[in-house]
């Protein structure tokens, strides 16, 4: 809907009906774009979303071996669905500005830059209960307490646990699919590029950077105070992955005739490592000041493209492609996890070489 020559909006409404106990919901979305000048665009949008549980989450059962931090080994963890699950909802918002300029410093060059703020407010997210927290609640001080509200969730061997048994006796943990604590997160996205003619070719410099400002998890029965998950490995929370403050990518691409090369730098910021070893707080071992971080991870990729258009005698996208990922064969930084690195965040494969041929018929 154009309001003025430079201001327009997009309005939409989505209706979903899951039936049964899940129910239905109406979700609106409003997006606005303002052409502030020939070179500047301001944009913003707000919406709500709705996600109903799957049939498996409403009544299924799955079992998997999961790493139990308290004893440093894998145990069977059952996850049972619940018919009374509520839908997961969220409110989202983003606002940003885009700059687009031609011939900034010399004839033929082009500069673009954008910055966007985003936020997500999740309510009643559908998660599996934290089995590490259940084990800790049933074994205060690493000794089983039959009076715990979670005592009936633990098996020791083929039977129920008994008072006084050590936490190492756990053989199985029962969890449920539940509506978890509210989660609020926000951050900034930056992106930019600069293209110019250079030595009878074209040089294109670019970058992308995501900065997470906050990732706050609300209170729940197993975590009555809530916590800040940003910049942490979150190994003790089964429904979270590591949250890294900053991730960025920088590229330099040069094209001349049939040849094109692209050099890319990938950056992943450091973050707080695990704070326990087999259930023992590191402060109890090394003192109150102990704190260790997973190091930054920087890798370099190199891509080469040789166009075959002239060789085929026709205009086409046919090309020979050669890529080298992780050019310097960097190992992932060490982390206090069972694999000694963070598989959710870092790639352990080292240098990889890829050769390809693309031909358009």
C-alpha cells in the first residue's frame, strides 16, 4: 500500500487452526519502507508467529543416548510427548537502514551498507525437559533423595533408585516435552560491500557481521531464577546450543576476463567454556577466580572460477571451479565437551579441497 511517493507498507494476516487442544491463532504482520533519499532506505517490520506441537510431541516417545555432565558419560534419556502442550508463540521486530551510493570516490565504483536491529520474544517454547537439571534435582549433593519431586524420573539399573545411592548409579532418565521458559533475544546485523574497477578487472570487497546483544532465558521449575545464555557454551542446558556474541565473514573477490578469485575470512568469537567437569564446579577445583573461554576461531577459504564460455563458443555459465576451505588447516578450539571441541559451532574437518565442473546445456 503506497501512502506517499516515498513511503509504502505491506500488511498481511495469517490464520492457523490446529484443532484439538492446540487451538487457533491470528497472526498479523506489518512492514514499512521509506525511501528517505535517492541513496537511503529505512525499513521496519513487526509480526507475531504461532507454532503448534507436532503429533510426536503431543504423544510420541523417543529414546536417545545423551551426555550426562554430572558423571561424564552417556545415559539413556526418554522424551515423552504430552497432549496438553500449548503452542509456541513469538513476537518479532526489526528495523534497519540501507545506504546505496554510486561513484563515491571514483568513477564506476559502488558502495552499499546496511545495519538492522532485530528482536525475538518467544513465549512457551516447545522443548524437551533438561535431563541434566532433573538429575541434579533428584541427586542433591550427588546422592539420591527419594523426596525429590523428580525422584520418579530416574532409574538405577533395572529398578528405581534408593536413598543414598550415588549419582553414578543412574541408568535412565525420563523427560517430557514441555512448554519451556520464555526466551528474549536481540541483536544487530551489519552488511556492506564496495565494488570498483581495478587493473582491467573488478574488485569487490564485502563483509557480514552478526552481533547478539542478549539471550535471556526466563525462570522455570528447574531454573527458578532464569539466566543469561549469551556468550556461553550452555552445556548444562539440553534445549540450548552455544550462543556466540559475534560471527563475521569478510570477502575480497577479483574478476578479470575468464578468471575470478574470491578470498574469504570466517570469524567466530570466543565464548565462555563449560564451568563444570563431571558435575564438579571448576571453582571447587581451581578456586573462585577460574574462568576459561573457548578461543576465537578464524579460517580462510579460497575460491577460483574459470569461465568456459569462450571455449564452448556460446554465452553460458559453464565453468571450472576450485575451492579450498580452511586454507591453513586450523583445528577447532578446545572446549570442555566430550568431543574436546564444540560440534555445534566449529567444523573439525580441517582443510578441504573441492573441484567441480559446471556446464549449461
